[in-house]
């Protein structure tokens, strides 16, 4: 491997959310909140960014763009950006979008917030699968729209869609928008073509617009392949355009702070609304970074996937020997481990607070994933293996009753 993913990169004093923002994000608290651990003693397994330096080609592209020295108002005009994105999607998913359908956004979250307001009326509802990435609900809440939750079925850590429940909820005439998470955060499922087809049919028959958030689609276990929802639909109903696809280099290349994402909108009416109402500037350094990642980042990306596979194998073995009653399966996608610790905690335990206090580990869990997640914790494994081992060691020791502080 060319890349040293074991390198520990210092992140403090960089206005880093991961190191400095956990009190407000996880605990809704200010900096007076105290723990038995100093801030730099925590093992941080929470927010979904990585402890790895990005690909060298990305750093080089940012430096080159910086050398140009003017950072005036910028927006993707050059077709090179589109060509880089489309070549990436072609190679990885055998899928490509039309150039005129691609717009950029300063992150997928802002796009989801906007799309709710463009696609639904005030009395309409947004359907999601739970457990869910909470911003799907926040996007509805922010716009005053009701969220309808369809719980996924959970068979020993393997999550599937409850199609009867999903169809029943989609049939509510007030449900007009579905946020699909493909692959799914937090379960890590990569939905199969058959599952996606069933979802599409239900949404189609009930006139529910689909927004497919595919931000995690590049981070698959080696050998697993992602299927974009838009590709499934194009194969059976090429004229159907009531779908938006959201992808980004942010998870893949650890560029969340650069805030650039790709939103593919084939529906001409919606794109018109987007063009009229979206504040559509991009950061010049972000364009350079994203384009370089898509053009030259393939080798780094493959190495990353191999390293992550190793971290998942390590975690699986660690949990089997130290926490045998935990329910965990290596997910098909994401760098996030979803672990049910019901056998080890009292009901109603505030899991993030429990682990921050007792184990010195920052993680997300419980109702941070909306519902159907009371006894689950989500561990971000995108870190050097030695760091991961410390985190797992502390988690397992406290769950086995040891007092660390
Ligand atoms: C499903 C999903 N969508 C969106 C995001 C964040 O998107 P962005 O940083 O582009 O706003 C995340 C981050 O964890 C996510 O898991």
C-alpha cells in the first residue's frame, strides 16, 4: 500500500468539528460541560469524517488553485468538472447522468433542506426509513413538514425494508416525498437492485417523489457494488424523472469541510425552481479538490477501501472475543459500525453520554437515529487501527463492568 493510513494526523486547533464540536452536536451543551476525561483523551468515533489525510492528488490540486491567488465568486462552469464526475460514476456504477442535470450544492444537507421546500406543500409529509440519519428528519422539521417513519426490519443486524409497512405509509396521499438512503446510514446496507425496484414501484404508484442520498456509495467493502436508484429506474422506466440523486466526494475523500456535492436533477420543472432559488456559488478550492479526486483519486480510494475492510475485520474479531453478546455484522458499505449493545446496558441508558463519561469514547447512538435504534451505537472506524483498538478496548471494558474513571 502506498498510503500510510496508520499515520496519526493532528486535528486540534483547526476549527475541527470532530475535536471541538462534540459538546454542541452530541450533547446540545456548551463548553462548560465537563467529563471525567480531558478533551484530548477521548477516542472520537462519532461524526462521519475520517482521521485519514486526504489523497495527495487533492492536496496538490488545492495548492495549484491557491497559486492562482484570486478567489472571486465561483461556480462550476467548466465541463471538465462534469466529465470527471461522470467518468467516476461510469467506472464504479456503470451509470452516468446528463450534463444539464448536474448541479452542485454546498453539501447534501443544505440540498435536502431545500428540496423539501421545493417538492412538498406545507401539509404534506416526508417518508424515511428508520433508524435514519437524523438530518432527513431535521430537513422535514425545518420546513414544518411531518416525518413518517417506516422502521426497517432487523434480523441479527441485517436490515431490510418492511415493504408492507413502507407501501402502507407511501399510500398516505399526504406522503409526497421519500428520502432514500442508498447505501443506508447507519445500517450500512447496500440496497439490491430488486429492493430498489420494489421501492421505486411503490413510490411510482403512489406518486411519491424520490430523493436518493447516495453520499456513502463509494465506500463499499471490497467486492461489493453500488446500484444508483436512478440507474434502476432508467432500466425500467426511462421517462420517469421524479427522482433526485445526491452524491459527493466528501465522505470518500474526507472533504466534508470543503462543502461541495453533486445533485442530479433530471426533472426540468424542479431544476428550474432550483436554478431560480438556489444560492449557487461554489468554493474555488473545493471545485479543484473534487475534480482532482474524481480524476486521479482511484488508487488512493481503493487502498482506503482495503484499509477499512481490515478495520471491520479487526472490529468483528474484537467484538466476538470481548463482547460476545453484542450484535454486529460487517456492513456492506460505509465506515460506520452499527452495534446493538442491548445485552450490556440498562434500558433507557443515554448511550452517547454513558460512553463519553465511562469509556472516554465519543460516539453516536440511540435516538440520535430518530427511532428503532434505542440500544444501538454507531462507531466510526475510519481511523488508524491502533486508535481503533484503544476505542474498542475501552468500550468493551466498560460494558463488561469495569470502571475506568
Ligand atoms: C446519509 C448522509 N447524508 C448526508 C450527509 C452529510 O452531507 P453533507 O456533509 O454533504 O452536507 C451525511 C453525513 O454523515 C450522511 O450520512
